[in-house]
C-alpha cells in the first residue's frame, strides 16, 4: 500500500510539473492534475493536504539540489585546480536546456514575486550562494590565486552574474549569448592573473 501511495504521489508531482509548465502555477487546478493522472480530485488529498503542499513538493523537486556545495567542494580546491574548479562550478549552475524544466523555473520566479513565502526561500538560496562564493574566494586569496581586495564584493559579483545568466536561460531570450565566454571573463577578473585555459568545458 505504501509503494502504491508513493507511486501515485510521484505521478501527481510529475503531472503537476508538466501542467505548471503548460498553464502556469496559478491557472493549474487540482482537478486538472487529477484528470491527467486518472484519479478523482478528492483522491489527491490522500497524498497532499492542499495545492500549496503540492507546490512545495514541486519547488523541492525543482530546486532541492540547488546548494553551493553541490557544484563545488571548497576543500578539494588547491593552487593547481582552483581556477578550473571555479569556472566549471559556474557552468554547472547554468540550468539545463530542458524546455519543460525551464518553464517551471520561470513560473517559480514569477510566482515568487507575488508570494512572500517563495520569495524568502529564493532569497535564502541567493544568500547561501553569496556566502559560498565568499568562502571559495577567500580560499583562493589564501592560495594567492584570487585578488585579496574586496572579497565580499567579488562574491556578490559572481552570484549576480550567475543569476543574470540563469534568468536569460530560463526566460529563453531570443538573442544568442555565449554564456561560457561571459563566465570565463568574470572568473578571470577575480584572479591574480588571467588564465585562458581552465580545462575542458562542460556542456550546458
């Protein structure tokens, strides 16, 4: 019985995810989700107490792994690999080019503007990344690779650039932008000397 409940819960999450991408969070009803899964609307309450709880689960499903140490382990950075680790960490922070996923991310960004709860949660993510960049850059400064002046400002700059790139990808801007080159220039700007090769680029 528990396996069946977990299976149906996952089906509801996947169905809601697709419907959020197609219709938006606010315009997707529990009845629409139930129909897509093939159950009655009252049956949803066996799995989720409310639409808000289901939205919470999808938020975690979409952004649950979005933590700074998921992209780079500071204790693994050393004088030889620091620039490469910083550069490739940024590339991994760019959202995958999956249309449905990008639409749902865009929905949550728009939804957060009108919902203080999600705005606070996204702001918390942002603060954690600023602090992560600050710790990483401080290690780079200790290694003599990062310019030691204004570490906090540099950390904010990196986070803001990543945010801007993420927003451009999520909103699927019509103009072509080489995000890798932008990120390479930003990384070079915090180093004590530019390094033109960081190793093999990871695919966006």
